[in-house]
C-alpha cells in the first residue's frame, strides 16, 4: 500500500511506495511520485531526459512503420512542390544567411582558403591576377542570381579502386568555400559526435581511436564482442538531389542560399538528378548531411550506441552475430526506402578478435596494425622512386615528403618492424 504523506528520506515512512518523494522530510502533503534508483535515473530526470535503456539497443523488429521517420520525397516535383529556385516551400529553420554568403569579405576569405596548398598553381595565380575585380564580379553574379557552375576538369585515379574525379574550376571553388563557410556551422550542431569524415577536429585517426575504444567497451560488456562492418555501394554517384535538398532544407531556410546549393548540386553534369562530383568541397559537406540521416536512425531509432562512421564506411560493435544481422537488415531497409542507397556486398558480421579493417588500419582491442595493401603500395612506390633516383629523374626533395608521410602513417600503429623492413629495402644509389 502506498504511503500518503511519506517521504523516502524521513525514517520509518521511507521506501519505494511513498507518494511525495520530491518533498523535504517535513512536508507531508500528498504529491504523487515514485522513488527512482539512485544515480543515472535521477540525473536523467533532473535534465528532462528519460534514462537510457539497459539493453544494447532496441530490437529492430519492434521498429514498426509508425515509429520510423517519414520518407523524404525523392525530388521537389515528386512531393508536389517546386524547386527552391522557383519559390518552393522552405522549412522554418536558419534564415537570413544570404547577406553573409554573397559579400566581398566572405568571398575574399573563401579565396584565401581555396588557395591553400595550391598557391603557385596556374589556375590560382591566374585568379589572383586582378583579384579584386574577379571577386567583385563573383559578388555581382551571386547577387543577381546569374552565377552558374563551369565545366569541371575530369580525371581518373586508382586508390585502391578506379574513381572518376571531377575537379571544379578555381573560381567555382571560391564560391564553394564561400557557401560552406557560412552554412557548415549550422550542420555541425546537428551531426553526431561519431561521424568523423571531412570535419574539423575529426579525421581518420580519431575515427580509429574511437573504434578501438568501442571494441574495448564491448569486450568489457560482453566478453567477446561482434562487429558489423559495412559501406554504401557507389555512394557519391547514388546521392539523390531531391532528397539531399530536402535534408539541407531542414537546417537552412534561406531561399537564396538553397537556390545556390541547388545550382551547385545539379551543375556538374549529373543526369536524372542523381550523383555528386568527387573532388568538390561542397560534395564532402552534402555527403555528410545525406548520411547524417542514417546516423540518427541508428542512434535514435535503433538505439545503437557503439557506432562510428567515416563518410560511407561505418562500424557497429554489438553483443552477438544474430543481433548485428538484425541491425544490418534494419539499416539496409532504411537506406533503400528513405535514401535510395544500397549496402556494398562486402558488408559482413564477424568476431572482433579477427580485427577490423577501418580507416587505413586493422584494429583490435589490444593493438593496431597497418593495412596490408597500404604497405604493399608503399613498397612498390619506394622501388619506383629508387629507380627514378638512379636515373636522375627525381631528387631527394621529391622523395623526402613521401617517406615522411609513410613514417607518419606507421607511427599511428604498432608497425615498427614493418617500417624498418620497408625502409631497409629502400636504398638510393646514383647510376655511374
């Protein structure tokens, strides 16, 4: 029987069935309450939050359709609205950003950022010749709404698989930096802490450190944790412009800023409203915005905490193989239905003791090793540099940065033996 007037801190009437647990001992009114466990529960209610569930995550099968976020329309036309540039509906979010975007001061700061590492390249020096006039011209075009992206420079790379890079012209990169400088802070407030790609203060090394912490935490909880390692199939070429603009519009509510973002997103030769160019600064930000929806689905809807993402690669640490495959099915369904994406066929679930190949390293709870293919590529590159040095085609000033880069990579893992082996085979001699 409940004790009306009792207080769980007032001696004989203390207990879990008292009905005025929030009162001091001298107060005997009949406020109805309930005694909480000390610690986490009380702190959570004090901050207006519910205590976190004690289980690893919410069961994916319990995620009925009514509990999932509504799927975004694939394009403004499909949702019955109009593109932002034509005066379509804009969410009530951050507004009045355009005066900060299209200003000479912002464009000048964007130019300073765009030229970092490229100061003495031809396009950068050409743009800097007559800089004031070029920036004023960009400001006028942006204000008048006449600015359009120029054709990008396209080339292919193999790292480690073939990719098609579309590098925007230097003037376009200045506009990209000007836009990102103003809108990125508002997205940063909504990103989860465990997203590490293309963000200030994050990066691949921080992502690996976080993963190793999760592996150790999982080992402490379950003894033998399991890992879901997955990535999105052909991520950048599969991003849907309409859905991306909807995601951007939930944070940025300035119509002119959204119109500029729409011109950039759709302005680099991607047909049928799908795909972002690899090589543009805005693509990095917008790709993070697109998968931020997955981050919140995993964290908020599935209740999974041990989750870390680096662009389209992500890892989840869990208690069992069966639990992680159920999480995998829920994620695959969400990506397909809500984002129009698919998981790569190499996605797998395996014991953590096998090591996790993520962000350039193979990681265990106790140590970290370099990725095998990275070491093989380094050996091939150093053999080629040694041959070019013998032929007199490269000098020490060309070789030193690549050697130091490899040493810096190896210093982040337990690879002293491997480093010594690679460098001992790297002998430089001049042909006589």
